[in-house]
C-alpha cells in the first residue's frame, strides 16, 4: 500500500463493494473473454500516491499480484509497462469499470453472471478508448 488513505465516502464504499463482490469480475479477464473470474480491488497509484477510492477497478489474483492461476497475459505485479501495453492505462481501466457499474444499474445481473451483451459493449468501448490511450501496443 502506498501511504495512508482517507476513509472512503459512502459512494466509494459502494463502488469498492460492487467490485469486490465480482459483479463484473476481473476487468482484464473480461477484456480477454474470461468472464466471472473473482477479483480484488486495485487502487490507481500515480507518483507513489493513491488517486483515491473512486479510482479503482477489479483485478484477479493473477492480474493484480502475479499469483496463480497464471494467464497468458501480463500481470500488473510483474511490470506496469507490459500490463499497460496490453490493457491500457489504469485511468482507462477505471473508466471501463465505471461503465460496468453503470451497466449493472440497468441490467442487474448476479455475481459471475454478467450478460454477454454487456461484455460485448465493454470490449467495444475498450477498443474505442484505446485509440486515444498512448499506453497500448500497436
């Protein structure tokens, strides 16, 4: 953890609870068509400072900590540059996580049961946003 964080607001607690309850699962896994993978909450850090509890997204134990099960994609724990080349900046991932939370408010799926239509919309948005994100491989 990078420094002591202030206590989260009710809205931030709700966001982190939603992520932690796997309503969307690991965001990189979803982007790679592996829905329903349990996740932890990742806080975005810039310059050794947490951006806040609203700057969060879900990562499985592989994508977050580099722990098994090992997927054929980069882990944030094994280097931020390869991770960002594959998935984009953490800010982009926060935007995608917010999209999922907003989509859940419309579709109301249960944990691990994210609709394929929502995963498709998420991947479509990811492709659109990556055009403007300088952290992707070409």
